[in-house]
């Protein structure tokens, strides 16, 4: 388990998990609705394959349901624990050779932009996905957690089971790798005016 | 590509995250219900289930009552433990001679 979790959201997750363990089916639905989108997005971004991501998410959530009766509130943050399970399952799949196929990436939510804006946004997402796939697995996870999902470095350190300095190093190298991979696509992605 | 361009790419990805398929949500929820400990397995209901439910508890109560009964009013062949513990001799031995009753009704036939 990780660092104590004083945040209200974390306590809510832990309270819902406790209610689930006491036999409350509504708690299961609430907790699944809160956590599944986050870990599904992470798995999609890291694996680049929605079918693989679905398998990872289902397996991770089963592990959460199984540990619920033994969960001790205040010892760890539920979402951090779950991210860690997902990160490890993604690592296992990537090391077994799961390929990143952009055609299989889940369709993003439609925020109803104009057609041109939508095409550019889609092009940028595809380019980012391709560039992420070129990164070593740990750098990819660190960049996704830090720069897309917005987690703090100490939480990422707990998820990846490394020190905070290692997280800083992984994200910095990951961003440099992304910049190299995307260097030839600046104009195509609408970044002519960027430095 | 500089940090501003990278941040624009991250922002594009944040703005349109992958949507969880409804079928996946249903599978996750079905797993939750399958794995979930039932409310019956906790608290006093859990203890009751450990004892075998209502039939098990009924048998336990009946056996307890018989034990108390035997302890307070033992058959003649058994020692009177309650009497020994309390220091009171409570067992009466029926010798069959103090009155005219028997189990077979000979006295009625002969009279």
C-alpha cells in the first residue's frame, strides 16, 4: 500500500469500496462509474489498442473487487492502487509483444468541434498516439500519467514503484522522445507558428 | 517541436478522452456482483451461517436443552452431577415395594 490519502475524493472511493464489501450493490456501480473511465483511458493511451485496454481494465477491476473486504481505509488511495495494477498489467502485455495499432485505438469523445477543428484535433491525437508508441514503456506510462492525466509526481512514483526523481527523469526523456518523433509533423499538425 | 506544441497535443488528447464502451461497463459491474460478498455473510448473519443456518441453530438449542435437563434431573443410571455440585442429594431410587403399583397390572388381576 502507498501513502496515506487525506483527499476527499480518495476517501469517497475508499468509503464506496467499504460499502461494496458490506454487500451494497449500488456502491459497486458508483465506484465502477468513477474509476473505470480513468483507467480505461490510461490503458488505451499506453497500449494503443482498445480491445487490449478493455481486457486490462476488466482484470484490474476484478482485482479491486476481490481486495475490497481486506481494504483498510486511510492506508492507500484506491485510484493509486488501481492505476498501479493497470500499469503493471499494461507492462506485462507490452513485454509480451502486444502491438500498438492505431486503427484499434478507441474513438475519442466527441466534443462537437467544427469539422476542421475536429479533423485537426483527431490528427493531433493520432500523431501523439504514434509518437507515444515509439517511447520505451516506462517513459510512455510516465508521460501519459503526468502530462495527459495530470497526476502529481509523488503519485506517479507510487504507481510506477520508483522515486520521484526517477519520475522526473522519465517524463523529461519521454517529452524529448516525443519532440523527436513529431519533429517532421509540425506543419501538418498546425504548428507553423510554434518555435 | 517545442513544449508549447507538445502541450497543445496533450490538450487535444485531454479534450477528447477515449469513451468507455457500455459493454465493458456492464462486464465490470457483472464481475462486481459476482465477486461481492453478500450482506448475509457479515455480522450475526455470518455467524448464523457458520452454525449451519436456522436448522443448525435449532439443533444446537435442542441439544443444549437436553444437556441442561439431564444435568438437573438425570436418569437413575447416571450420577446426579447437579446434586454433587450443589451438595444436595436429589436422586430418589424407586424400589418397587413401597406401593402396590407395578408395570404389569398383576395386582389388579389378582385382587
